[in-house]
C-alpha cells in the first residue's frame, strides 16, 4: 500500500507554526512517501513558500478552518475519521497538538507552552478558557496516541508533568534556522541600536521592554529599539527611541539581522524561541530573559540574562551589555554562532518525517 501523510495545520495561524511547516517541507527528502495532503486555513496558506518546497503537497480547505477554535473542534469530531479514510491516509500528523480521531497512526506535534503555564505568576493571557481546553485536549491525545514530537526539552518537561505514565513514544526535534542568515562581526565602538523580532502578544513582554527604553530616553541615553513583526504603530508607542516595523519576508531576513548592534528577547515564556537562535547565527550579542528554554538552546554564559518581570534588572542588563569590552563580546557571539549550527532544517525535516513514517 502506498504511504500517504495527512498533515493537519487547520488551526495554525501563528508565525512559529508557519515557519515550521515551511522548514520541513522545503527540506523534505524522504523517498518512502511522496504523497502529502495538508489541511490548512487561508491565512496560513498565503504564508507558505510553495515555490521552494522540495515536494508538491496537495491542500484541503474548509470553511470550518477559517472560523474559531470551537468550530474547528466540531469539524474534527464530526468529519475527520471519514476524511482520513476517504483520502486513504496511512499516517496522520497534527501540528495543532490534538486530534479528535480514532486513526491509530497519529503523531502529535507539541509546540505550545502556554496552556501548561496558566498558573504561573505574572501572566496576562489573552484567552485563558481556550488555553485551558487546549491543555486538556493535548494531554488526552498524547495518552491516547502515544506518539509525540516535542519542539524542545523544556516543552517535553512541562507537558510530561501532566502525563500519569511514561509509555509514550517521543522525540525532541528542534526548529532549524534560515540558512540565509550569515555570521557577521557586529562588534562596534558603541552598541546603541537594538533589534527585537516577534509578534505582539502579552507573554512576549514587549510592554515592559517599551517602558525600559522610554526610561533610557528620559535619562538621555540614546539607545534605539527596532521592533519587527508588530501590530502596533509608532504613534501608539509615542517614543523617539522605539521604531515599529511590520513583519518582513524571509528573503530579507539576513538584511534585517545585519543592520543592528545587539538583540533583545524579553519573553515570559517560549516553547522554543527561534529569533534567539537566528540572532546567534547572525553574530549579534544577545540580551534575553533568564527563562529555561533559552538556557537550553544556547549556553547561558554567552547570554546577558535578566529577570523579565523586573524592569530595573532589564534596564541594568541592557546597559551592562553596552559596557562590555570587544574581546568578551566576540567570544560570546562566536560561541553562540557555533551552538546555532546544530539548528538545521535539513536534519529537523529528516528526523520529523522519519518519526512519522515509523509510527
């Protein structure tokens, strides 16, 4: 029987999910299966780099995928089993992290940390009810299907706490880094232009970062913060030292990272943190939150770490970074670059589909 992989990306709307889908399909080399069908919404589809895919997948669209989480959930319960049987699916992958089906060869992709951190102090989450149900669905489906790919060891750790037994086949497979990003020597006489890359969501902690740079402004310290991927405007921020830009295309990614002196990442939590690794690949000095996953991805001695809830600590660590001597900064950036090499989409794609096809 010919193998056919069906990938459920129907609920994927965030940048991280799109980057992953692009990464594994641009580097698909598996000879066991050349038949892939993807369930997807229009927003996600428009962000796919189809001309660069190594395989030509087919796509399935449904009005239910354009609606909210609840509508998609109902569609799965009512139609998913029939859909998989009708399309002669042999292996099913849910990038959503849950699947309401009785199909045995199902693999779950675990990349959302937020549902498992609801009780964490200091979080202001946009939709706690949705995240609460996502946690229940995700853990239930892992117990049911027993096949899961985690995006980091940290993600595996926080999800595994909710599992009452360990009889789960799993593997940690990291994201890769865009190969267009090249290492450069960013070390100058003065570090004044800082880069931040990510979307505007409460757990990303940008508001705290904006407050810190406004404080620099009041103290007449001329640091600039350049933010990409924002849904805010410069008028809303009201600061001469903070510049807001919309998301950039992957073709321009190296140009963006090459323009600045240092990188800042203040998230309260992440399941991975791809911009951090991209910054390491580019050779930028990094000032980031002291969260667990960042210390997993890169060596903590090569990062300037701060408490993301403490405005004074963020201020002090950013200023400390600007005072480091060139020799120290070069050692840190070269070490980060070497560590970033292991985040490779070719290897990630190979391991991802090997895991799926061995299910």
